[in-house]
């Protein structure tokens, strides 16, 4: 099952997985039926395999995720939590669950999705979360390393409900903090469920997706017309869609990617081989911090 499978990395991962013979079925978990149908038709055409099933789910809305799961009869072998990104046009808006839309679309619904599957015994092997190098900081993109005074439960809650950014919400900075919280939640789950593999994998800086579409006009211009096509390729900092999505496929199929680890590009780069990010940012392996992220997210949702 892949969330956000109608475009960008999610759709390309679906394409690559369908080309593996023993993939029996792929659930395209999307929020928009029209877009999902268009993606499904393209995927069938490109792969020659009619193995895709649409599930309608808005991952910013726990109720929508719970409804979608009611119709899931069989367990899934692998879950790819890819939906999200920059949080749409109003990332700082507070949802009915008391969190920012940025957090809700990247993490809250995924918490409901993954933990419901686990609770119901409907996940057989592996869960992968789409992380980001922003979670350990990308100075070249003005994304500082998340700085939390002890990564307490309150610290994480302040990221999720946006109060941490009250003095000025910068979408890119808040995004890095949310992805940090998600990697920590995954690591905490890895210790709770030793029979399942939990991998946070960043796709790396990837061209050919819609990710920058909703940034404010100046940032969008900077990324779309300067950073992605000119600066990043010159510095070898960006790769093709196929390469970014291949990281997802490797994460679920290659069992040498260890449970509880957040993998992303090496320090000071956004592409190339992936490494355990705790070798760059040691907070990532602090089990108390990880459990604080888990507890903080459960202040906003019950499974
Ligand atoms: N591209 C990069 O360089 C990069 C780098 C690091 C991490 N990532 C991560 O990779 C993931 C995929 O991003 P992408 O670059 O492929 O961007 P994308 O092309 O914009 O794809 C995002 C997908 O998520 C879906 N989505 C967003 N909010 C949703 C919601 N509330 N419910 C259900 N689906 C939702 C979108 O659906 P709609 O079409 O309906 O909007 C779309 O299918 C994201 O988690 C992003 O943070 C990307």
C-alpha cells in the first residue's frame, strides 16, 4: 500500500514495484478519485499489469483514514507512507485535531494508518516512512538542524500543533522538524513491534515531482526555476524521479535496511548512497527522545 500514489515518488514507486513479478497487488491510497483513476490508468499502461486498486484516503484526516481501513479485508505485506510534502497552500492552518496541516498531512494520518494496521494484525512485514534530509538539517537550503532543548514530549507537541513556530512559520523549517518527529516515532515503534521492520527512508532531493508546487511565490520561483534546474544539478545535489523512488523499493525489499533506522544521503549532500542519519545527528538514536515523539503524537489522536 502506497499513500500519495497518484503523483511524484509514490506513483513512480508503484510503477517500479509493479515491474517486480512477485508483486501481487498495489493499493494506491489517494485523496482524490479523479487523480487516482488517471494514475491507475497510466500505471496499467506503463507496466502492462492490472494489479492496482484505489483506496480513497486523506491522510490529514484521521476519520478518513479509519473509514478507508474499514474496507481493507486482507493484510498488506508492505506500507509506504509517502503522502505529504510542504502542506499545501495553508501549511500553518490548524485542523480539527489541533495540529498544523503540514503535520497532519505528513504524519498524523500515517500514525492512524500504520498503528491501526498493526493493532488489527494487517501488516505482515515492513513499514516505510518517507523521510527528508531536512530532519537532520540542510544548511544549503536554509533548513537548520532541528534544535530542541532536550526533545521532550512538550517539545514534540509544540512542533505538531505549531506553537513552536508562533513567531513566524517558515514552511521549510517546520517541514524539517515534522520529518524529524516522524523519524523518531518510527524508531519508537520499531522497539514496540520487533517482528515488523520500520524504516524511515528519504528519497533524496528528487526532480519530477509536484513537491514545490505550493510554496510561497518567491520560494517556488527560487526552487522551480533556479535551485532544481540549475544550482542543484551543477552541485550534483539532485537526482531523477526513478532514483528517488528506487530508495523506497530498496527500503521495503532489502532486509539489510535495519528496523528503527532513518536512512538518507550523506552529510552535506542530498543524493548518492544512503547512510544511517544518527551518524550525522546523534539525537536520532536517543530512545527517550524517540518515545517522547511517540507520546506527543498520541496527545492528538487515539487509535
Ligand atoms: N521531492 C523531493 O525532493 C523530496 C525530498 C525528500 C522527501 N520528500 C517526500 O516525499 C514524499 C512525496 O513527495 P513528492 O516529491 O513525490 O511530491 P508530490 O509529487 O507532491 O506527491 C505528494 C503526494 O502526496 C499526496 N498527498 C498530499 N497530501 C495528502 C493528503 N492529505 N492525503 C492524501 N494524499 C496526500 C499528493 O496528492 P494530491 O495530488 O492529491 O495533492 C501526492 O500524491 C513527501 O512525503 C515528501 O515530503 C520529497
